[in-house]
């Protein structure tokens, strides 16, 4: 139950936030040592350029913030003898096809699309799995451990970086849609390529409306759908205040932590090189978090719809059940579900789920 067309800014995370890191990228001595090991493994001399072609999803193409941010990062990488050529795609499904055909060495995409390449990291975007960015931070720390490398590789493809792209909330056109019972009969936007969303919406008695990342915001703004799950940055970028006017709002309860993921072709990124990329992405967490918090503060207070603690527990139970069912069906990866449950229980041992397995 996740919508994220806003990724014209959020996806920038996987190649580091613009302009903060792009203008200050410095590899640590250990990272430079790892990079040298990777170059040696690839048969490159001290002065040889390590060249790779990276494809990016940016709705604005070469003029968009994702492409521009990556261009800044490309300049910084040249000092380390890394030459990245860039290609922008305005259609995410076309980008995915380009990666599959070998046109790209790596491609930057939403976590939703990344699931088809790596179910383990693609499960991070599971509904309700990471309630806050602190949960995300702990997960990224866990994923950076050496023993986790085996989970990053899935045959021909490898997850080179995972970065947070903000929490998704429920934008509604009627403030009365502030509880599960009140969602009955309402029209909820769901992604046409993610069957898990339709299942969850149907279970609460609402009506799923199949849509795509490009048209969903307009459907909410013109009243075709009553509920749109989206990150807070969409409030300004996609002008969702139009769909909320005059009686709508944002339910003050995050339903999912979205991610941007850089997926590469495994044999084009030796383990030492992949490790450096993941570490650089992990180091960007603080900058990304600060940027997301700034966006959240731009939303006027009157739009927020508060819900009681009892209602939140009902949401948690529903999402837990949905994750469990989708895990059993093979849609979500069971190992990632267990890791995220341990993180939730570490931060909140009183959760009902903490007395049993996911």
C-alpha cells in the first residue's frame, strides 16, 4: 500500500543527497584500501580508470535533481580513478528493462521495483515493518555487517546500496477517514505492479484502484481516489494539498519506510567494490534524514489528523497480519522480516508481536 512518484527527489538518496554529499565525498583510508583491492582484482593498473555505466530513474530526465546530483558525485569520483557514465530514464519500467538487457552496469530505482532483483532488500518496504527512521538506521547498520553480504547477491544481480527515501503516510480527502472502519468503501490508490497493496486494501473493506506512479497523484487531486499513500515530500512536489482541500488531511501514522536501491550486475562489481559503495551510501544517512525532516516541517499543522493509541495498535495488528501472509506466500523474504521484527522489538519490547515469531 505504497505510492512514491515523489522519487524525483527521494531516489537521489542512493547516489547521495544533493548537494550535501556530492560536494564533500571523501573516502576513508580503509575505503580507499578496499577500492585498491577491487581494482587489483579487476586487473586495473594504478592509473587505469574504473568505468561503469549507471542508469537513473528521474521523472525530469537529465534536467532533474537525481541526474544533476549524480553528475556532481561523478566529478568527485574521478579523483579516485572512477569514471561513471550516466543515463537518465523518465520511465522506471524501461529502466528496469535496460538493466536486464545489460545496457546498464547498475540502475537506481524504487524499492518496489528492486524486489524483483533481490527479494531480501526488496522486503524492506514491507507494510509497517519499520515504524520510524531510527528503525531504518538500525537496519542499515545491520546490513553493513560483513556476514550480510551473502544476502545482497541474488544470482546475476546485487544490491549495491539501500538508502531511506522517507515514510509514506495516508493522504485523505475527508478527515473522517481516520480509522480502519471509516475506510470501508473508500477508494484507495494502489500500484498496478504490486499485488500486495490490493490485498491489504481489500482486507480493510476499502476498494483498491489500480494506478501507476505517474497518474496516482492526479487521481487524488481530482477526487478519483479518496486515499493516497505517499511520502510527506509529495505535499509540495506533487501539490497534494489540492486533493486535501478543503476537508482532508494526513493521518499522523507512518505506514511504511520507503527506500531507494541501487541494483548492479554482480560480475561487474567485485565484493570489495560493492562494499565501498554500500558504506558510502550508509554514511549518507544523517544527511538524508536531515533533508526529510526539513520537508516534514514544511507541512502546516492543520493538515495533521491525530489518531488514538488504540487505533494505532489496530493498524499494527493489521499490517503484521498482512506481512505474515505475504511472507508465507513468498512475496516477502522471511529472513528480512525476522531481522526487522528483532529491530522493532529492540526499540519497543512491549509490542504484542515480540512474544512470538513474525
